[in-house]
C-alpha cells in the first residue's frame, strides 16, 4: 500500500514525498485537467474529488456511469420502495439477474406467501422456485412473453431489476408495464438496484458520465477505470487512486485507495438507506491520501483532517430537500417524455471488476439453491 510509478521496467515503489512532488508538478504543468470518480466511492471521497475539480475549474466525470431515464425520476422523486417493502407486497417480479442477497430476501418472502415471477435468460436452479417462469436465451424475448401473457397481478406488486445488467430499452418496457399494474403505494412499484455501492450519493452530487476530453494534460481517477485511449496519449499524465495494481492500467502514477474497512465514511444503498463505515482496521490510508493531495496543492491545510469530510457529508445529507413520492400520474408523464438513448448493459467500470468477476465464477455459486433462511443465516441486507 505505497505509491507506485509506471516505468519501462514496470511498476516501481516510490516514496510518498516523491509521489506528492510528481503529482504537484504534473498538475501545475497541465493547462487542462479532468477528474474521474466511481459510484462505488464513499460520499466523503466523492465530495473530496468534487471539491478538487471545482477548485481547479475542471470537469468531473464517471467512466462507469451511464445516465438513463430513471436517473431523472429518482433525482426529482424518492423511490417509495425499500427492501422492507418486500414484507408488505403481495407479488414480486424479478427481471434478469439481481444480487444473491436480494434474491434470497425475495425467496424468503415467497416462503411467507408472496407470489414470485421470474423473467430471465439464466440457467439457474433458483428458477425452480418461481411460481411462474418466463425464460429465453434472449432476455427481451423472455420479457415479451411475460408482457404478452397478460398475467393478472395485484396492485401490490414489486418489480425488481439491476440496472447494470439490463439495457435501457428493457428497463423502459418494465416501467411502462408497472405503471399500469402497481399503485406505487406501500409494497408496490419498482425497486431499481445496481452493482454500485453508492449510486444514490453519486446522483446527489450531479456527476456526469465521461465524455472524451481532447487536449487534457492531467487526469486523476479515484476508484475508477481510466480511459483506454490514455495508453496511446503520451501528452496526458494519468494518476489512478485504486485498491490494487492492474497490469492493464494505463496510469503513470498509482496511489493506494482505502477499502471500506479502512475508511470512516458513508454510502447510500440502492433503497436510500445510509450505511456507515467506521474504519475497523484503524487505517491511516485516507489521511495519507489527504496529506498527499495537500502537499500537491489540490486541497488546503484545513481539509487534511478526515473528520472535516465526515462533517461536510453529514450537513450535505441533511440539506437534501425531502423529495416527493412517485405517483402514477407523474410517472405516465415522465415515461411519455423519456428519451431512450439505448444504453446497453454494463458492469461497473472499476479495475477491480475483472478480479471480482473471476472470483464470482470460481466460488460464488447459487447459494439461494439451498433455500437459505435470512433470519438464521449470516447474510446481511
């Protein structure tokens, strides 16, 4: 967990002071700068990077994030659903692949009497639990079978999906159906989930998706995958703050990034609940990151203390205005006006995703096949 420089002989460990001087020189040399962040970052890290970008008059983007029509809905309205609403619904419809934890919670509610409809292209033994299964190797064909079946569903139906695993076109189809089926009251409506840990906090900062910035002389990426074009752009100095080394990372300088066990911070889960981390490893990595940013001139001295960012996030979250609950009339208007850009399914663009995907294939089998009872298991929602 030390700074590293990308040389002709590969990655080489350098001192923190050397890294700070290099960062400062390259930052000051560049006439145009850009900053990249990930929806995986904590609220504190996102706020830090936004401040740095604003101080330098630079743009801040995300390479993983692709805006779809639901973002505007959730920016203007609060999704009236949370995981607890699964307890009060009458029927659950799962479209595509969702997390093992959420799938287990849905199965648990089915065992308590809720209906369960699955729409997927997955060869999974979990399918045997479905009260009704719509399956096809082409997920859109499976969804069309469901829509054409005119299955009579109760108003208290929850539609669940992962936005990273579906195209925007399919998401729009399920919203068009749901607005005429669910009443969007308690235990009714749409529960949009993602592979990201802090999409809600990311949305609140109004960070945009990445756009190629020609002529950029300096890019700092915090927990985000750098654009591949940098491999061929010798005029741009790239800094990556990441949790591990990726041999394909085109960065010139790599700074270690704290994981959730190494930082005191917070994220907002997909259903809007605040989750907090208390740095159980007692790591000094985030303070070291703040210190190197100060020495490089990216932040001022009073912002080197991590508690400054904790306090600012607390005030920021308290200042977010109360949003109106989604109504069907509002949704019908929004869906009619929605501009569908055709965003394709995409997993999060963080470098560690390759490792996590391989790990998933190797050791993350269908735990829900074993009919886990959440009240007796160690699974935490």
